[in-house]
């Protein structure tokens, strides 16, 4: 009798499907042409598929490192699967229909996909991440591992909160207020090109307000940035694991805070001053340095066991 697939195995498979979906949409964008930026683009499903496969694989790495009950694994696995596959599918349907996927309530179908689909799967996903955070804090694991995984989940939840602000205002450009977009229907309510400014494949340096897309993008990759290195480092013989992980958590958290403060001051990215740019550069260097330490620990651990069979990954 075949063994019942575990959630990590399911998430590895789902991530592979999303990786293929990303490649397919990138190829389609190149072959068919069309805009790379703007509210209607095949780049959008490619971007969501990228987020989805990295998320699925990150959770597949993290779950086995935690002590979880079966119900917790089911909640985390199911919500990640629903979010990764569901969000990408909805964005792809709208892109191939040649209509905006975000802030679009023009028809009942558009409204259902936006509210019940995209926003609904995101809300369910948040529940799964809260369960993952609780499991992390209750796991009797080395402090460095808990720091990295909890930090990653915390950054991810911050990214989800930014996404909620974006949904509540029907815009990734913050111009003050929260909740003004709730209850509206019958049209596309997303920001106009003048508000967004030049869209360089998703990077928008000259918005007429604060750009929330960049901190949202950083946040939703929190597990990859922090939790995955923590799990990998925990499997090595490296003695001082806490220092590089603390550096990573501090760097990502501080960089995210700088971007959010700037955005909520309704300032565009090209208005970042020299002090803020200096802090962001220092955060990037600190993170990359800690990542290099992690890579060194992994290589040293591999070299320490020359008799191991390395044909399997």
C-alpha cells in the first residue's frame, strides 16, 4: 500500500507546477508581446506564480523542522496550496481575458474573482501563517532556528498587512486613508497611469504617493529570506548560528520598516533621501554577508563528511 503523501511532498509538487506556470507565462509574454507593466499584462500571472512556487517550496523546507500536530500541518499546507495555486489561477484567467486582475469590479465575474477569489484566498492564507507562527514559537528548537522562522513568518504577515491596505484603497499607491475602496462595484477602480508613473516591470520609482508594491513584495518572500536559511543553517555543525540569523532578521526588518515609513508618508521611491538609501544599502550588505556565512557553513558541513553519498539532493 502506497504511503500517504505528506504536505511537504505535496508542496514540492505544487511548487514545481507553479514554476512551470511562471516559465510558460514568461515565454508567452515574449512570443505574444504586450505590455510588461500596467494593469493588464502576462507578467502578472508570471509574478504570482514566482511568489507561489517559492512560497510552496519554502514551507516544504520549514515544516519538517518544526514540531507540529497533524491539524496544524493540514491548515498550513492547505492554505499555502490554496493561496499559491488559487491566486495564480485567478490572475492568469484575468490576464488571458485581457482585463485587470486587481481592483476590477466591472462585472459580477470580475467582482467574484477579486473578492471571493484573490482576497478570499489571501485571508485564508493569513490564518495558515498564524498557525505556522504559533507552531514555531512552541517548537522546542534551538533559539537561532526559532528566530529565523518566526522572523520570516513575521515579515510575511507584515507583507500581507500591506496587501490588505492596498486592497482597501484599490491601489498600490498610498495617498492617505484606509478602507476607501470597500463596497465599491461596477467598474475598474485601480490607479490611473498618472498616479502610478513609469512602470518598469513592476518597479515604480515615481508614483504620485507612496509605493506599497515594493514592501509588499519583500514581505511575501519573508520565508525564503529568513526561514529557509534558518532551517539550512540548523542542519550544519556551525557553532554560532544566532549571529548570522540575527543579522538577517535585523536587516530585512529594518529595510522593510524604512520602505513602509517612506510609503506611508506618501512619498515616491525616487524621493528617498541619502540617509534612507544609506540604511537600505547597509541592510543589503548585512543580509548578503550573513547569507555568505550560511553558505560557508553549508559547504564546510559538506566537506566535513566526504564519505556521504552526494548523488541525492
